[in-house]
């Protein structure tokens, strides 16, 4: 499963919908959800707990529809099952856990830096439910600190 991992982040700041993509040489996994201020921290906390071995599996819901994702790890690899309902399907993915996390971290950091250049960040005022509020940014900081240690 070694390959060139690439990440892409898209967050709709007005509605809170998110899309996190990671691809390697053979696959593309897209994590999509509504309610970004809930989904983003949950995503980062889940990956961190898998990486630290605190859990071996977790379910992440796709807020906005009935799809869900099952994340699991054996300590080295990340296994993802996306269960979709409209249309009904199940897709499976396998990535190196640390490489996947590094791709997400790098893409998210680049996304934040771009928003800073555009003058969108830092936020002038903290709005409840903003997908890049302090709670979300703190979750990202904790997530990326795990990769540095």
C-alpha cells in the first residue's frame, strides 16, 4: 500500500459542509459530511485515537444523510469502509495510517494558510457552529501534534 499520498480539503464556510480527500497511486477516499464544526473534531479525534492505539475501530456518521464510515486500524494500516445508502453500496479502502494522517495534516494546514492569505482567518468573531472556530482549530492542533511526537 505504499504510494504517493495526496490530500485535499474543502470546507464550505457558509454552510459547514466538508470534504476531505486522500488519494494514493490506486485509490481515492472522500470523507464528506455536513455540520463541519462537529464532524471535523470527531474526524481528528478518531484518527488520533486509532494512531495512539486507544481504539481499534470507530464509526463516523455522514451528517446530512444516512451514509457512515467505519474506520479501523491494526496499528500500521487504516481500513475504511464507506457504507452508502443512496445508492446502496459499500466501498473499502486501505492506507498506511501515518501516511494518511500526514496527508490530511498537510492539506488542512495548506488550506488554513490559504484562508489566512485571503484574510478569512483568523476569524474576527467566534460564531457558534463555524466550521473553523476555535474548537475545530484546537482539535487540528492536537491532531498534528501527535504526528510530531
